[in-house]
C-alpha cells in the first residue's frame, strides 16, 4: 500500500512518497508497490507518486534544489526502471522547498486529475 490515503473535496486518492538526489530514486519502488499501484489503477483507483528532488549546492551540482514532482500512478513502473528521465512528464513541478510550493495548486491537481488507469 502507498504511504498515504487522502480524501479531499469528495475525491479519494493514494500517494506514494519518494526522494531523489538525481535521476534515480533514493528508495526505488518495489515490485510489490508497483503491482499494488497498477492493480488499484485498473480497478478505477487514483494513485500518485510524489518525488522530492533535493540536494545541497556544490561545485559539481551548482545551486541547491528542493522541488516536488507529482506523477500519475501509471508512471510508477517507468520511475522504477528509468528514474526521473524514464518517466513521462510530471503532472506538476514546484520549486523552492515546502514553504514555497503552491499547496492550493497541488491540492487542486490532486482532486481534479482525471484518472483512466
């Protein structure tokens, strides 16, 4: 089961949280997690994968990064196999850390995203 279950404005959905310091997820999605997500999507459920892309500044990395990328659950397998570059375009991206992320926009996206497996 994903990390979180929400119900906002009459919409129920699940979110799996992951972290990344580069293209690859720090803790990859397991085959069990991918299977659960795909079964839930086939049954008409709503699942998202939220990835926090975060690193400190440095000579090789440049400026510090703290961004949230939100993916439709159908990207879970692609995220596991190919990392961020292997997945399709995220549904949204917010930068600057949690204090600067547009939480009303994120909530609206979670509630209004149309799901068809």
